[in-house]
C-alpha cells in the first residue's frame, strides 16, 4: 500500500531528496533511512559510491539494515546473502555455484553532490540527471560552513513557510534572533520559475545580538528569503562584505514528519572559523525553537488536517509569501512543470 503522503504529494515526489549527508555514510557502515514512508538501507560499495536499496532482502524479506557491511558489500543477517555494486547479489553462502545473474536488490537512483547523498523515489522515467540544487559556497575558500540535521513533527509545506516567515521571529525567537521594534517593513515578492523571492526593504533591521558578531561595522542589512520549489529555502543576510546564509532542504519522512538538512555558511574573514563553535550552538538553539513551534502546529494538523488550507486561513499582508508558496506547491502536485510559467510581482508591508 502506498504512503498517503506520497499519494497526496502527486508530481512533487518526482524530485531529488537528501537521504543522508556524505559525512554520515562512512565506508563499511550501514544507514537506515525513511523517505515517503519507505524504509531504505544505504551503504558504500567497493568503489565508495553510495547505494540505496529498499530495506528488504529479496530472499526472505528481513531488514538488510540489521546486517553488516563488509568490504563494500552489505551482508544480510538471516542467511548471509551479500549485495554489492548497484545492489547486485554477489554471494549465497548456502549455494556452491549459484546463478546470480538476475538477483539484485530493489535500487533507486542516487547521486552524491554538495556534501549530501540524494535519492529519487518518484517515477524513474522522469528522473533528471542530477539535483538542480547546489548548496551555496560549498567548498569555497574563506567561507565557514556546516550542516545541521533536524527532525520536525510537521510537513514540508509548513516548514518551508516557517523558515521564510519573519513576523514569527519576534515571538518564537525573542531575544535570540530578533526583538519586536514596532517597525514597518516594506517587502517585494517576486514569483518566477518555481521560486518565491522576498526582498525586505528595511536597511535598519537587525537580527538580534548575533548581529554584533556578523555586522561589527553596523552596515545596513540586506535581507532576502527564497523558496525553491518544492522543498528548499534560502535565507541571506548581507552586511557590506559580511555574508550569512541559512539554506534548508526538507525531506519528507512520513505523514507529519520531516527531516531538514540545513546548510549554514558565512563569510566573516579570518575570525569566522574561530566563531564556528558559538555559531553552531546559536543556530542549533534557534532551530530548536522552530522545532517546538512546528510541533505545536503539527498537533492540530494531525487532528484537523482539513483546516490547513488557504480557504480557511485569515491571511494579512504579512502572509503574501505563504499564499505564493501554498499555490506553487498545490499546483505543483498536479503538474510541477506548469508552475514554471507562473510569474508575478507584488509589494506588501508588515510590522515587526
């Protein structure tokens, strides 16, 4: 039986999703991961390339993730069947000269890119050559960077909106990220090619006490948020030559649960690396606050899912970006290619 979430997401499933980070998958190790309610086992073959199989031995159906990795092969814990390159069975211990030609685990397209391992769980006839997304400044010199992996008790649709939502920051992240100033913030919203770009036209804005670290010269702040269909957000803060980016990719695990891979990178000159332990602590604190409010939101989502749609919301000017994201994802479920033709610009304002 298919996942309810996978059925609901329609054409959105035809997309690359991160299944784990490169640093998580060591040689001769095994990972179990779930995407769209399907359990997978992930390992590296003899060429150190990642392989993703359904977490089920084709012999008697036990979980391969409970087995072990041995010289680039995965060994089933039940009868010792071995799986190697591309999931091909390489050994059946109970047979002396087995015919292995057509014995292969159920594999999925997988690519390693930008420090992450991406899987395609949708229609294999629609698979693209590579994920279109590259984490900004990955591997760039003079940039300090790291990943955070966070599980949320909520769904992609609501998480991407949360990550771009400025008004919530003065309440959910009070004193940690932003304080209420009763300041008017004009915004420009551009929807184009499956993206929602928001520019905040308020140079006197700031992002709490961490702004003193990121912006010691008190330069005007240039802030943009961007949603990239169907599951990525990018938040940029630019202060003169100083740059801070929060980039999140959301992988649907199951109905009401999502794993978020957040890429943090910043350009602060030579002091950036020294500040990394503090920045890791700070960004983890902030995202934990998002976990808590999204869990709060998720409780009602599970109890009354029919409420959570545009027709029931009481939207204001501050919610224009939410409306845009909702419309792209809703239409994208029917035909994701069609949203690339949606193109418009709006100006709004709100108070923080």
